[in-house]
């Protein structure tokens, strides 16, 4: 160990550079551990975990440097703390790396052989306080993962009474019962900018965005995912109803990810949930193959009643808690009421399919194609059917409505649409003019379509039978049977 250090000291300027001293320490640890090749002392998997932990757990706090080495067996944590200025001179196996000297490793290896102890992958579970994420944490703990619960705190409007404190308390209770660490992660800025501001801007333009899709992309699998990986996580997990399939790759990849090299050997596919009524793959189309390789959906193979039964079996206090509804994270708030806090309502006309004025509304910006509520019809007849929005004119602030039959007939003009901001999980699997299925709304019945043009960022889809209620700004998500291929935003 000391010889490795001395050799590197000539390479790095460590006399007056604290960052170089830290780099020296990390590189020396790596070289020292990489030379331990005796499988009787250290397994390859154990060696990788130790290297990762030593390198990832060097923390600088003022004039002190803390080095954490976690032996991958239950509740065994060693900690060393030294002064920054003393780092090069106190560098030896006994003082600095006591947890991983050869004698200690031999004891660990003996215990590993005698008890057949498996190493615990590190997973951070997004815990919302709901039953799905809580059961996810339980299942992972039972499966011998090293589990940490994380409550994601997002931006909340000042005028709205939110239940986030109660939700966080529910999540904390579950974490305490499981005996797992619990962390509150503040992602208010990401949520406000990428979800709320985006949603308001899209509605101003007359488009219909999906805030849940953006929440997954920028918050759960954006800020939370990046933070977890930076903490040395092998995986993140959520309570989404979806599944991930690992299949042998037919391609050769060069992978720089030292935390998990599965992506070099396998392809990962996003599948619909076993419970088709609860399937949430529609909201997850923005995930990448690399994210899938580091993501777990523990309840994706269960039906909702089974999840409730697990919660009761494990004695979780939130076993009977109702599912959350409404805007992602914020909860039970009507989208129109929310938008009217930021977009001024302007009265406009409701038009019939022949152009006649038959009613009024509070602003075309608040409506989406296919909607049947929120406007007032003043000219009624005894034969009137329910009216649906079939188009809107933002420049004139009008919406045009028709009956369901007329709406279905008018949709026949839509035989082709263009998607932007496209994300396809496994591009090599895409076939042009092959019959896939798709949906443009959550839980909408799947309809047949074909991809006719595909580039890195755009995609054109054609229909034999045009779908109903296609609205710009919505997500169109593509499927090949149970495989979610990806999707894009309707231009």
C-alpha cells in the first residue's frame, strides 16, 4: 500500500493541493485493492464493492476528511477521520484501511463461505407515503437489498393545502417499521421548473401536456435518479405498476458505467404491468435503457389487491390508504382550477360544427380535444346528445363542439401524426410499416398504428382507423404487445 502511494506521489502534485491528496488516496486504494486476486481472500464481487465504497465515500468537511468503508454485511460500518493536512503522511493499511486489511478480509470471506451470505445491492426507494411504494420497500428488504427510503419533497402552491407532511409521516412510519434509513430529498426547483412551469406554458400555447410524464422524466428519474446514483446506489425503485425485462443483447457495447455493467451484456425492455388496469407504462416512456438497467419496479408483477394484502400482512399503517389522484405529487386539485391561478380566464364562444354560436366558455386554453365538460351550451334542443370538443381556435378564443358520432366522423381526417422529443428504448428493434399499437391517453384502449418515418428526434405514425381525441402536446406511447417501445409528444 505504501509503495503504491509513494509511486503515485511523484505523479501528482500533492504538497500544496488538497484535491490532489484526495485523488492520491482514491487512486492508491484502487490500485491496492485491484491487486488482491486470491479468491480465497476476496471474491470478485466483494472486491468491486469495496473499491466502490472506498472511492465513493471520501467526504470533505472543512479541514477534515472522512473516509467511510462499509463492509457489505448487515450493519457493519467503519469510519476514519483525519485532518486534510495529514492525509499523505498517515497513509497506511492499519490506520487508514483497517476495515479491509487482509486479516479482516479473511474473516469476512470465512463468514461468507460458512453462512452463504449474499452481498446486498444498494437501492434507494422513492417512498410517497402510499401503499405501492411502501410495499415496494418491504419486498426489497425481504429480498435482502440494502434499502434506503427517500421521500421526494416538491414545490407546492402557497394557496393550496397539501398533504405532503402527512404523506411524509406515513413514509417515515413504514421506514421505521422496516428499520431502514429514511431521507427527505428536496426537488422543489426541478418540479416547479420542469413540471409546473412547463404545464402552464404548454396550455398557454393551446396544447395539452402530461405533467405526470414530465414528473417521471425530470423528478423521479431525473433529480432523484441522478442523486441516488451519486450516492453509490446500484438501483432506484418506485411503486410504479410496470415491469422490466432483461434479455441477452445481440449487440456489442462499450460501457463506462463501473457501478453496474449489465447494460453491456443485456438489453432492457419496459413491459406493461401484470395488472393491466393499473399499468403505468404510459407515463414511463421517457426512461432510457441505462435507467432501466438501474431501476426496479417491485409491484409490477402484482395486482393491486395483492399489494393491499402484502401491506396488511406486514402490518403497514397505510395498508388501507386510498390511491392518490390529481396532479402528480400535488394531489386532489382540478387542473382547470390550478391553471386559472396563473392564466387569466377570458370568455369565448362555443361553436357548433357548422360554425354557429351555441354557448360560452372561460377560455379556449383550458380545453383539450375530446373533453366534454367545462363549457356551457345555451342553445339546446330535445334531441341534443352530449357535446365533445373537436377543435379550438386560440387566436379567436373559440372551441368547436359536436356529438360523439360527429366527433368520430371528423377524426377520420387524422390518418398521420408527427411526434417530437421522441424516446425509443431499443431503436434497433423498430420496424418501419410494422403493425404496432399505441395510446395517446392513460388507460385509453390501444389502437393499431404503423411507424412510417423514424429519426433520432422525430417519428411519424400512420393509422388505418384514425384514433379519437388526438390533441397536440399529449404523449403518444407505442407498444409491441406487452413491450413499451417508447413514445413522443404529438406535434
